[in-house]
C-alpha cells in the first residue's frame, strides 16, 4: 500500500447528496437586485429565465440536497472520478510534500462542467421545459450543456463568441455532434445581436454579448426556453460539490488529510466544487485546512477586486450581485485561460474570502504554462490552461514545503485536460505568450461604473 | 447491483503479466525474412534496430511475460481503465443485448497506444539506450512514445507525415510538450528524405516514407538510437493484452461473459489487446466467444487481402512478413481513420484468422461516423474514427440480437476518444465524407508486386 498511486471509489460510493454551503456561510447571501430598479429581484422575475428548482436551490439553506437518481445515473458514465497521488511530480520537485490531484478531465467533454449541466438539464426536463439557451466562449461549457440536453431530450441553443466560432471550430463540432445548435454571436437572431451587426457586420463578439443574446432568447420565448449558466450561481457551485465530496472519501482511502486544498477560480464553480466540502470540515469539525483559489494575474478578481454590488454581465442587463468584482466593464487581456476571464466572482466564494475563510493567489499565464508542461512531463496529463493555475499553485506549495523542510499534504482540482488547447501550448513553446502586468488602469476605469446600491449592504 | 454501470478495478488488480499468444498459436510464427536476401533474419540484424528484450519477446513462447514493476507504476497513472455497460446505448437501440465497452481513452494521450510505448521505453532505458526514432501519421503514436520516453529519460525523434505536420499541428504540440523532437517527413535529415525533397521540395509525405526515415536514423546511429513500432509486431500486441486481461476480470465483476468480443483493426494492436486473452479462454477453457476484427472497407486487409509474404513497409526496405496483406504498394483512400490505413496485418492476428479462430468485418467510414455520433449521444464519449469501426460492429451485433430476439453479451474495445478528430466529425455532419467502394484495381495492382518466397511456406 505504501506505493499506492490511485485512490478510486467504486460506483456505490458516488455521493447521494450535494453539499449546500449556504447552510454554513457566516451570513446569508444578499439576494440579487434588479438591473434597472436596484430592488431585490422576485422569484417571478427569475422564473422567466430559469427552472424553478434551480432558483430554489440558490436560496436553499439545507446543508444537503439530494442528487436525483437520473442525475446519478448519468454521473456514472464518468464518476466517481479518479484521485491520484502525483508521486512522479513529487520526485521531480524533490519535495517532502504529498501532492494529490482530483481529475475531472475524464468526463466525456474533458472537464468538470457536466456535473452541473446534467443536473440543470434534469430539472428543466422535470419541469416540462423543452430547451436551454446559453453562451460559450471557446466551447467548453457549450459542449457540456449540449451533451446534457441530448441526454434528457432537450434542445440546446448555444451563442458562441464569433471569433471562437470561426477560429476554433472543433468544440463547435463537439456541440453539434451532441445535437446542440450553435450560433456565432453577435447573431441576427436577437435585438442585441442585430444592433451590433448593423454597426459592424464583422463584430468579433464577446462573452458578455453572448450572455445577453442567450438571456434575450430565453426571456422572449414565452417559457419555451430557459437560460442556463455554467458557473457563478449558487446552484452551479452546489452541483460541483460532488467533486469535493468524492475527494473527502478518497483522501480517507489514502489515509491522509489535506493541509491545503487548491482550485482555479474564474466564475468560481470548480473551485467551489473541490473546496466547499473542506470548508465545511474546517467550520464544523475544527480542521485547519488552507483553502486557496488560484486566479489569473490578468483578471485578479479576488486579489485586486473590491467586494461590492455589480452587474453579473458586461452590459449591465443581468441582475446586480454582491461579489468580488473588477467592474463589469473590465475587459481582461486575451489570456488563453478563457474560462477565467470573468470580471466577477461567485457570491458564495466572495463571501468566504471576505470572511477570511478562503484565500487567493494571482498567477501569470507564463508561470501557469510552465507548470502545465512540468506536470505533463511528470504525470502525463497536459492540463487545460485554466487548470494550470491550480497546478502552479500546488507546485508553489510543494516548493514552499521543500524550502521549509516540512511535509505538507496538498490536494488540487485538475478540472480538465488541454486537448482542445494545444494551440496555446504551441504558442507557449514558441515563446509567443506574453506576461501581463496588473491592468490597473482598466480596472480603475471599470470601478467608476459600479452601480450604487447601499441598502442591505 | 441490477443497475450497475461501471465495473472498475482497484489499482491492486492491475495485471502482473502480459499474455503471450505465441504460446497458443496453432503453429509457430514464421520468422521474418530479410528484405534483400529473402533469408530468415538473424537477431543480430534486428538488434541494430530494436532493444534486445523486444526481439526476444517477439519470439518468446511462454504464455505469461512479467510486466516490469516500473512499467506497472506508470500504467497506474491511468490503469486499470474503466469497463462500462452501455445501458443508455442499449436503450436507444431497444436491444435485448448487453453491450460492454472497455475504455482506453482515459490515458493521458487519449488512446491505448501508451500501453506499449511505456514498456518499450522501459526496456530501451534498461538496456542503456538513449533515444527512440519512430514515425507517426496524425500523431497518435508519436504522442504516446514522446510521453513514454520523457518518463524514462530518453530522447524521442518522431518523423511526422508532412501534410499532417502542417495541417494538424495540435498533436505535434502534444509531442513537443512531452519533449519529443518532431520532424516533417520527408526531411533533409535522411538520405531517403533528401532524395524525395530533391524531386519535390513540397512532397506531402506518407507513413511508408516516415517509417523509412525513422529506420534509417536508427540504423545509422551506431546504436545511439533504436527504432520503435507502434503496432503490428508481436511485442506490441503482447503489451496491449493488459486491456483484455483487465476486461476478463471486469466481466467477472459484471457477472457475465461475452458472446462476442470486438476491436477495430489496422496494424492489429488494439484488437489483439482486447481479443487475445479471450482467444485463450476459447482455446484452453472451451469458451465459444466469437472474436471479431472490424476494419475499414477502404483498406480491407483481413476480409479481402491474401495470406502471403510481403514487406512490412511500403517501400520494400523493411523485413518480409507472412501476413494478411493488400500488397505493400497499396495506398488506401484518404479515410479519416488514419490509424487503420495499413496494407498489412499483425502476423499473430493473420495466423488466427487463417486458422478460423477470429473473424473479420469491413465497414465503410460513413457507417462508422453514424455509429460514433449515436454512441456519443447515448454514452457521452465521441470516439476516435478508428474506434468507431468497433462501435459500428458492436451496434450491428446488438441489432442482430434484437432481430433474433435473443440476449447477446457484447464487449468491445473503445480504443480512444475523438478529441483530436473533430474536424472529421465536422466534415461528416456537413455531408462532406465519401463512401468508398472496394478499391479492387489498386489492390490487384499491388498484389502483382508481392515478393516471391516459397520455402517454409
């Protein structure tokens, strides 16, 4: 057993309930505000956009929420996911630290995203819905939702940032293979899209525009379509806790308990997924595990943003949320970790950071790719650029342990593989990737546009 | 247990020995012949090219060959691989058949290829070697060998068909991330390459040319470099039997035994990997499982080729082998299952087919992609175009069982995922893929060029 590498769970160990961190937050989440009036939004406002079950989960206070059996049946196609001890990486670093990684890249689309996509599709079908609309950048989230909708007999309408639609067709083919309908955004299908195309027929699009189009299509569908979010919202993070709940069991199998738990953080869902069950252990059972969110230095929401009210989207049309933000008008540099280029942070993660229950580090993309290549050469898997932020943070922890001459048990979430990101690796190896300074001026400008909401603050 | 989907093995169940089918062949394999003299080749001739341990394995007669512990340690990065019951596919087909698939796509490079790459790298390092040379088409095998060489501190020199090198750079970036050196073939590094480049500086290359360059570089290196083959040779198939040996245990967990075992067949290594342990059960324990090789109708080596002596490479420079062949000069149409475009077939598989111990079916690529999309929409994974041949054959078996109104237990090897093949899926969905008739004239022409070897036949 001394040299055991894998700590696999049998199918029977697949969790039967998600963990809802609302039950353990220092104070309840402030409810979202209406983007025009600034007043707390009503469930009726949200029900136009989203399945009722998901709205209820966002506000639920029970610590455990049962995973519906049809969702568990689909999870079994790739779950429980592996947890491995990175013995070869430890040897390469010559560190006394023990490094464990939870690997979500074994899902059919190669990331953690289906954990929530499948749940959302189940609830929509359960409520008699027929289709989801959503946005996607390079296509990671759109792939997961297209697959999930196919599994539950639902339509899936994906607004894909036009520049990615044209330059990165491979994820589009994945979505279309699953039966998803993919439209380059801005598209002529929405008022928002048409307005932009009139001004510039070759508009490259942005994630914020794609969100606006997906929401407009759902809102105007008379209930035929609902909108699905791939990160940020409490129900998304809830569904992702299956990662951490499995990892808790697997660390038990390994006979160790982590001193540090690490996830990369963009909207916050894979970080919340691995971290929240360990936060609960800290809060309820006196554990003192450090919980670390690794974010890009080019979009340092947690380390440089403010905890304030801000629009969830870029255009100021989505609800206003209390969260860590760089300003909804902030457009980060074009780093390759597209999934981490969001101006805000999940409200639950924001609240935990504000309460000092989690910490954050910001990492440059060059350091991330260096870590990814090192990891791949030791452990085989070439991680997604997003996941490389967690890899880098884990390596830095292991090197710190080495410098201190102490054993340290490190667990990180390897949220996905880099099979669809090899162009970025190619650019890294060719020396074409840039190091980015903190975009201070862009952040300062965006901060001046924060909405003013004072009550209930 | 009734609804169990996954039949995962613990790390401790990872096999400790490969199965060597030489022990159970109806008659010993005819030794390879020298390409110039036609005489049986000596070990000394082969030792210039390959590690001694691998040459010995090709001729070994023991039924079990121990897997070295350092190889098992690397296998644990992704093995044992999953075996799943495709319950959702069964439901989609409304078949009484039980369909199981062994999934090799969880390896870091997404296919079964590392099973032998890791073993070969171990033996080369063990014998004091420093580097491998090899050829690759789209990069599947080159990725596996680059990773394996990195793990054992060896150099890896990959000759990649130029048209793929230029048009499909992503697998090249994978190889380079692992530290492999990738050269477009034909290259100016070899006499063979220079001769072709002189005639046509823009020569697109071919797998046959790349093989010649890799062999030339090894042969002329004074022992510094050896040549590595990714399929076809007995030691490659030996290493791949870890697939079937795990599957045997996993079918036990499922409480069933397959009536049919299916693998796709190009050079024969993933087919041999899943099939040989079940062939042994047939021969030694009176099982009557049908063993089916699924090959492309555009390159129908087993179903339309002859069992004869032929060169292992396209140029007539590699040893002459007794095998099923379409003629070494046969160039198949440009189907997307690049890994199945080989004129010959592994001598062990050829011998089994000749003895009636395995059977073969030929399938058109359009039917394969249709099966792949159906599989992906039911089970999530979008398979590699090569693997789709096995998927199609399994679906056809399940439909035949439905037509006959009988339960049938089907096991197939899902040898890899299609993440790097989505352009082919895109072309399939756009209706751009062709159906190919049997290339009768090209085969007939190639057959006229078979070498004449009569003794020992």
